[in-house]
């Protein structure tokens, strides 16, 4: 697995019931099933990814968050709801965040940091929308429609009374290094947040 997925796996208790939104090829869910005896489902819309999940023995549901929502799941029906590298691609990330914490006692979210210094430098020098390994698209064909910074996300959590239980900042190789911890909003490329409702920890 990628190093960032290994960090996420450390935050999930054995035997947890997990929902993975935008689960891709099911790599993380497969690992959690094998190593943490977790149960649960992945949600995905890409047919090739769905086929890959099925090949791994991962339970996957074809469902579009933007058009179908998550109303088919009951409140607090999962221990953890995951969303890795997909929050920036949905129409209303704020509402998805609400739904994650309606369904699960905890949420884990990862997303690219638009304040990373190379992106700032690219924009300043070229005057065009930046491209990088973590954001490898043109402005007109990108699936990322709501790019944000770490500070933007934390401000949203504050406004929604969401507790940030853990935050890890990683580089382009998905590794946690001392330099990214020193100045996260400038030097971190990808954020990994573990969140919960404030009342869950009162």
C-alpha cells in the first residue's frame, strides 16, 4: 500500500465496520479486511475500479455521491467513514463531511494541499493553474472542482464544530517527514485528517 494508506490503517481499530467513499480499486479495504478483520463496503463509480474491488473480494456498491447521496445508510451505522483523495472532487464537500459524521463515529479524509509551495511558485511565475504529481490535470479537464488548503479545511471543521483528532501531512511520496511537519501548509502536499463530532468526545 501507499504510505499514506498505512497511516490511515493505524488509526482504525481491529474489527471496525468501515465505509470507504470513492474506494478506487479497494486496496485499503482489502488490507483492513485481511490485517484488521474489518468489515464494510466501498462506494465507487468507475466500472474498472468496481471490477478490481470484486476481484479482491471487497464488497463494493456502485453509487455516485453527487447524484445519489448517502441516504441509503442509517445514522451511526459505521465505526469509520473514509474518503481518500476524493473530497475535492465532489460538488459539496461541506455536505459530504456532514454525511460522513452522520454515518460514522469517526471520519478520515485526505486531499491535496493547494497551498503547497511549488503550486504557489508555478502560479506566480506562469500565471496559469498549477499542475503537479498530486494535481496532474489541466484546468478544463480536472475532476478536482473544490481545491483547498489545510487552513481552509480546518476553518470548515471549526465552523461545523468538528473535532480534528489527528492530522498528518505527507509529501508527494505519501511519507510523513519532519520538514512537512515544520511548515505544513507550505511544505505539505497531502493532508490526512481524522475527525469526529465534538459531542462524541465530550
